[in-house]
C-alpha cells in the first residue's frame, strides 16, 4: 500500500481527496494536515468521513511530514504551494499540486496574473495534469500540476475541435458557471447561504486567474497563441461546473463531422462521456463523479458551434483528477478508486 | 378605479399579476380566470394572497368576461392568446398580452418559430411593450405585446450601445440564465425540485423561441438585420434572469464613454439601475422588483465588452412590466404600484 | 416625518428594517450605523436598496447619534444593546430593541441563560413587544423589547388555547425550524452555502436561549410557571420559521371549539391569518411579509393537538414586528408600511 | 453472479437501486421495468447512469419477467406491489418489496390505513426488513418487506432505549423532516422546484400512512401496544430525513447510561454511527450512503430525552436497505456494495 498525505485537508478539496483516498484500494491515507484544525480528527471536521478517515489532523511542518508518506497532495492556496513543494521534491517525494503554482509554464505569464514565483526552476519539471491531453508526459513526471476546475471543463470541451482545426481559435468565448464549493470552505460573507441562494451573478469578469491557464492549453492544442473571453459565474449549488463555449466553425463542417471528431478523440477515455445528439450535459448527472459530460450544437444561422461541458468541480475539477494523476504516476490502473456512479438526485 | 381582469390567473405570471394588482391604488382586480381551478378562491390556489385576493376564479368564457373589466391581462400560452385577444379588442377593451403572439411584427418570422398565426391583422396594432424603448408608441396603443423575459434583459442591456453604434451588431452573443419559475407552474418532470436543485444546464440551445423577438428589437436599435447567438440555461433558483452579453467593441471606445452612454440613455428611467464601475448585478438584488440592474466590463485583451443584466423574470420580465404598460396606456404615473423594494435575502 | 435611526444596519435584521423604513410614509431613515462598514453607502452593502436607502453608514458613537433621530432601532447583539439603550433612553429617545436584553423581566432568569445584566433598572420599563398579546402596554411605553423570532411563532400559535385553558401547559413541546438568515450575516463556516444546502439538522437542543423567553410568555398566558421542550433546527432556506407545537388537549375539546377560539382571539388582528380547516401554513406563503399563518390538527388517537405556525423570521420575527411596535408607540395606524403581499414563488 | 431485476425502475427509488446494483460485485442487473419509459435505455432516463446501466427498460409483464432474474426488487406503489409479488413468489423468486404492502402484519391495521389487501396470505411470510432489529428472521425469508423511510429513521433512533425500558413508550412524539425525493419522480405541482424551494411545511399531520408501521415496530420493541404522534415535514433538499424524537425518560436514567445503551446495542452495526456526546447528526453527512447517524440530548428540565436520527431516505430509507436485505437473504457479506462514503458537500 502506498502511503499518501494531504497537505491542506480541511478545505473542500482536501475533504474530497480524503473521501476518495480512504477507500482507494492501493493507498493508505497516512497523514493529513491543517493549520486551523490541528489536533482534531478529520472525521470531526467532516462527519461524513466518520468510520472512514478518523486520523488526527496535524499542523503543517513540511520537514516532519516528508517521512510520513511517499506521495503528497498539496491542497493549499497558490503561493503557499510553491513554498512547500520544493522541500517535498528534494526529499524524493511525488507531488500532485492542486494549486495554480506549477500550471503555467511561462513565469512571466504567471507573475502577470498571480505574483512573484519563488520556485521557477520547478516549472519545467511540472506536467499539466490533464490526462486526456497529456497522459504520456504525466506518467513520466514526479510533479503534477493538477488543472484548475474551469480550465478542465473548457479544455476538454474544446480539445478535439482545436486539434482538428475545425474552429477558429481566435473566436473563443467561454461562459462558465460554478457551484459554491469552488470558493472553498473559508468563512466569507460572499459564500454565505443567504447571499448565494436564489441568486445568480458573474464575478471577476474578464480578469479571472484561470484565463492564462486556459489560454496556454488552448494555444498548445491550436498550435498558436490564443486570447479568449472567459466569464465565471456563481450558481446556487454546492458542486458542479458547466461551461458554455462559443466558437466560429470553419465553413462547411457539419454536425456529424463534429460528432465523429469527439467520438474518435475520446473513444478510449473512461472519464469523458459524450451526450447523444441533441442532448446536453447537466452538472447534476456528474455529481460526485470523475466524469466530464460533453454535448454540442451547430448553429447554421450564426455559423457558430456551442459546446456544453459539465464536471463536478471537486472531482474531475480537483480531487478526482488528482487521484487519476496519482494512479498514472504510480502505475495503478487509471480508473482505480474513481468509478463511483454519479449521485442523482 | 379601473376594473381589470387576469385571463390565466393560476400560473406564476398570473399570480404575480394578482400580487401587484391587488394593492395597486388605481385598479380593482375584478375577474380572474383559470380552466383548471375554476370555482376556487385565488387565495386558496396561492395562499400568499390570502386577505388580498380572495376572489373566486372562473372558467374562461371570453364572451362573458368582456363585461367584467375594462382592461385585460392575457397570461395564457401563445396560440391561446391569439384566439382570445381579438374578441377582447372588438369589445373595446384594452389588452396587455403576456404571450408571444403579438410580439413579432412579421408574421412570416412568427410562423417560422411558432405556428400559423390566426390573427395577423392585429400584429400592426400591437406595440412591443418595452417602455424604456417604445414608450411613445405604447401610450397610444390599446394592445400591448408584453415582452418576453429573456428579451427584456438582453435588449435593455444592449440598447444604449446599439443606438450609439459603439458595438458590432453582428458579433452578439447572449448567454442567459433563468430561474425555474420561467417554466411556469405546470406539473412537468423537468421542473421538479429534485431535477433542478444542485444542478445547472443549458436547454433549447440555438433554437429558443425568444431568439426572433430579440433579433427584431436588436435589429431595430442597430438599424440593420441582426442574427445572433442566444443560449438559455436553467438555474436552481425560483426567480431571476441574468444575461451575459458579448459584443465586439468599436475600436477606440473607452469604458468611460460606455458608462456615459448608459447614464444618459437611462437617466430618466426609474426601473433601470446602473451598477457602479467594477460592480456587476446579481438577480438576488432585484428579487420581487421591477428593476433591471446593469453592469459591464470592457476587455481590452479581446476587444470585447461583456454586459451583465439582471431582472426578476416574473416582474420586469412579465407581470411588473405588464403593470408598467397598463400604467402607461391608462395614464397613471408609470411607477404606480411598482416601487416595492427588492427582497433580500 | 419622524426621524428614525438604525443602530446595527449591516446585519440582515438591519437591512430588513431599512427595507421597510425607506418606504414607510411616516418616517425618514435619518441615520444608520455599522462599525464594520462605516463610510459606505447602505445601498453598496445591500444593492437591493439602491435608489431607496443610499445614506452613508456611520460608526456607532451613541452620544453623537442621539441628536440625529427621535426613535432608534437597536439591531445589535445582546450585551451590546444593554450598553447602548440607557444612553438613548436618557436622551429621551424612543427605543425598539431587537436584542434579547430587555425581553426577560426577571434578571435572575436572564443571567442564568445569558450573562450579567448591566442595566437591570430598565427591565421593568421595557414592554415585551408582541402586539397581539401586549398591545395595551406597548402603546404606553418608550422602550419595546422586540420579541425573538422563534418565540413570536410559538407564542402566537399557543396564545388562544392557553388563555382558554384547553391545553395542558405542562405538556408543551415546540419543534421549530428556521431559515439561515436567523444566523445573521457574520461570516461563519456553519452558515456557508455548502454547509447548509441540501441538508437539515437540529442545533442547541434543549439549551437555546429563546427558551426562557418562550416560557415567560407562555407562563403569563397560562397563568402558571411553565417548563417546556424547545428544539430549533436549520432549514436550507433564507427566510422563514415554522413551529410545530405539541400539546395535550383537555378531554372533550373538539376541533370546532379550537377553531372558534382562534377565530375570536385573532378576529381583529391584521397580521394573523388562520388557515382553512385541514390546511397548514407554509413559510413560503408569508415570505417577505409581516403575517403569521396558523393551522392545527386535533389527533384523537393520541389526545394531542398539533399546532403549525409560520412567519418570516426577518419580518414578523424581527424587523416587521419592530415597525409594528414603532407604529403603536408613535400613534401611526398599526399596519402602516407593513401590508406588502407575501412574495411567492 | 446473481441476476436481479428492478420492477419500477423509473422512479427515484428504482434509479437508486440501479445506481447501487450496477456496481455491486455479486449481481448483474438483468432486467428493469417501467410502464412509462418502456423502450428507452435506463441511462437515457437517468443520464448519471450512462456507462453503468445502459440496459433498455421494458414494460411490466410479470409472467415474462420471472425467467429473467433470480431476485426482484419491487419499487412500485402499494396496491400494485401486492398484485405482482405473489406471481414472483410462486415462481420461486426472492423478493425485496419496497412498497408498504407487506410491512404491516395485521391485515386489519393495513386495511384501516391503506385499502383492501388482496394477498393477505403473504403477510405472515414477509419479514420486516430492518436488519439491525430483525436480522435473524431476514436471513431465513424469501420475501422482505423493506421498511419505509420515516420508520427506518425513527425505529433505529428508539430501539435501544425501548428494549432497555428507559423511556415511556406512551410518551413518544416523532417530528420528522424529509427531502423532496421522498415524493417520487411523478410530475406533481407540490413537488415543483418553485413550490418547495425557500419554504418549509408539514403535511399529512397525524394521518401519515407510516404511522401504523412505526407503531407496530415500536410496540414490538416496547412489548406493548403503542400509539404515538408522527408529523412529517417537507424540507427544500433532494435527499435526507431527520427525525427529532421526544420521549419521557424513566427517572434517574443518566445521559451516560443512555450513551452506553446505544453503544452496546449498535456495537456491531456497520450502518449505524453514533455521534460524539453533544454532537447531533445532519442529513448532509449521510448523503448518498447507507448510514443512520444518531445523537441525543437528555433534558433534565423537562425530564425528556430528545433523539436525533439522520438517514438518506433513498439509501438507508429505501434502496440501500433493500440491497442490505438482498445481501442477507443471498448470503453475501452484509455490507457488500454499500460502503460508499457519504458525499459532502
């Protein structure tokens, strides 16, 4: 059994990692940390885990942690991650980092959207952990930069069409909608039940930090630099992201051709499910699972294609994808521990 | 006191009309109809109305109804409306029709998106009832085609910019999100609590019937035919529509200029509220009210402007706007009965 | 126009007071305070109030405040209230205190459930502000202790039956359920959307501080000391309280007699609405209003009566009742500004 | 692999059975029926099942069904169940019936609360399928009457205390709250999102059909006939039941004794989790799982104990318990396929 640790276990992403890891047949959850809740059982912080993950959460002292596990998930904020990951790497540990710190290869771009990078030498070692796109590099790395939730939904929705060159990469607009768990478990007025329920709004319009991450991957797929519009919104639901993506279709491309492109591209991907023609995905049908459901509509009136892509932001958008990456870099079958059926209703 | 009637009082729009009319100082709710609930008190169908609207709902026999009121709101499905409105008009009644039947001036367009029109002679008599745009014509008509909910939010968001020619009318995309009350009170699996809660999805992608209505009005404002993308989504909330609208900005136009255009265009409009710069509207802050809150963001990276527009779909998107139109065609002060403060939380 | 002030305007109760007062025809909202948001417009804190309550919120300096209004609402936590109210009273101001500090007449009881009382000399001057029970004393006082939300729903549900002696006051159990706004707007993990949504739980079982307040009033109505069970629960909704109250019925009392007792007791009360026989109240039908809807069921199998009572916790359970009390002590018609129709859906 | 069938697969209980069975390591879901959706894939009715349960749903022709599986789950309404079960039994099949038809041993009681029983000869063969109470009889039967959702939560909450004689069985009140999925997937106005959201109400007060079922089992545990109060409520959430149960405590019994009674009674029960002292269960922490979480509070002021019990109504309250019963009567380890971690948030 591989010993794994979660650094930053008290947030929703940390909890979700624990939920998946505590029943994963190949690993043992050996250590979990949280500054705020050190000394409490993880299952007292999250009573759903009672009987599954009753270990006591410890404070984050990286030097002491390294001995306790072989692989670490860092589920901490950006900037904190870059201060922890080097120590773990130097101790020969495998790391799946769920922050943004190692996702953007170009430190200039990173520093423009975030802040100064204090461990830029690790940027070239890190692999962007979207297995459906970068599986070959992932299996060879020791440091996975686990993708952001919005980027995962958008990139998976666009990849087959960008690769095939059937859409104009300079026409892209991604209008994304997320559940509230994306904001984490920190006590903030904006995440209160009464502020969010029975309401809907956009936020960080045209300036969300996931933008450069999306553009980097879209650009790689399109093989040219891409600038695009990205608008995140807050939905009164706990889990889920739906991205509605608009693109100009190359003239003459039919819906059937698009359908074929998706089918071929994702034919061996267990975690991507294409909707039947005329059907669109809904976040409630991927709830609690590692699936990305995708549908689309060609609109001959406008010459655009509208792509709809749904994930559970905490699973395929975070913890589930992290476990998928762990499976890859540890040589376990990729789906191990990830084939839970989505919970509906 | 003007006697008014609601034809189709048992749906959410009918209920909302009753809620507004029962305390409107210039009118008496004289009659309300519903096939399904005939014989019951309106306040037994909607207990919130107890003590306010205890009248007994009757069956819909148009010939008998005409004598009972001076002005009618027809809150019935399209196709039904066109079978009722002519009788009311011939009896000399004023009519505010909340269906789609008289919104689209061109019967060819109407028949392409809906079905055969059986009262096309009334199309030229009807005025599209968006007061902020068509007030001058509204005050002179006897038949108001009350706008759809999505079109209201989109047109109000775009009008000042289209009029001023600062955006490209051929680049428009409206990504709209609606609460569930937009689907009405009919018992349908898709509107069940368990189907909708904690979920999000798009529907009728690139084929929703509000599209031609939006394009008609946008085309009038831009003074050219317009074809655009419109994607409706379903939000797990009861009330509210937020539209996120994308447009290519004419080069050189600044955020300040945009801000001024909105301010001037809406300076005398009591029901449009501009958000301070950097702030975006949220549906929860217009809940239960007749306001349309608007914000925007200029994105120099992409050359686009992103416009956000929020309304309560049952008020400014239906019943409230209908009362506003009634006020106009009856000579009451336009805001009468409509200045309730939005309910939050 | 009477000048009124809100001390503690940034919480949900403060906001709700502002919502009601800004359109109240007899008063002007002259001042509003908040330590946290001092210097901001109230309508920037609560954008629903934009165009209605754009005054700038100030810090709480009681000595400076007294000159600015004739009547004050203190919407601050208990303990803070008792430090402010004496100064206001000494300056000859009328005060509606929405905290618990002046609700319990017996300082020994108060200190057992709360903490030391620093202004016990005002306890005898304060009147418990439930107009349906204490109207005669309220009109004569200068200091109203505005009731708690749970107590309001429970006492109104029980009053006619206790007065008539048809239930055993020693058999009472109140099982109450509240929306999340009852927890206020402070940033706490337990009030986050993700913690509350799609969930249900009890809290402070058999130890909630509203217990002595309920027992005091129930005891007055029953004319004997009463000890009872009270269990609060948290419902995933923003507004509303429903109390389910169990009592042993005196043998031989029929449902019709109960029905008559309620009808007579509340016949002149505009804000209590009895449900038709066989019908039960629901919080969604009093949303945003000052109504208390009441229904009941006599159960001959168990010899118990089950009473259901629904209010909006922020209106009849707080701000609306406070305005009702203001109307009473200022000589305005009792319903002034309070006859908004409940908002449904 | 055991071949199993679901009769009535299109309701939420049927879907939940499919969700559990399609990944159960000992069985194959061989057939699923639905009158309404016959001919469609189960995964088109419930897209969450895509890739897991893609079998085509057939019409219900019992005679044809018997050959297709060895064990059947009947997830159909009461009255329908009793018309199907005899045919299945006569064909030698094992049956887990999720309706109420075989839960009440006394046909007189059944007929008083439901309607005429057409297969009373099977009542004595059926075993009430609450494993924690009746495991010994369950393992020997071929016909399990799977318990109702409310009864499961209430009986598990009370059993240890009734058995030990520390509470007065004639003082019981169960105040229960359920999510909306308990009402099933049928299109009914009362289950619409807009009717339920942001609201709370009681229904079928003192007359819900689960009452005799609860009283039967409570009476067995207390060893005397029991009449009790039971009030169901509707919570705006999809899944979950929380029961708040009141009982008079026998004088002198302490909280520690109660705690010990629960610990001993449930020490070997994998699906009952006791909350730490002072902690209460919440439905969100059992979501999607087969757990029943229990907490309690002794209230010396009133001499009552308040017991809180939480389940997922679709799992431990229906499909999960049915699978648990299947495991028992088929000789599989009792927890097989049921140890999914609760999904939170």
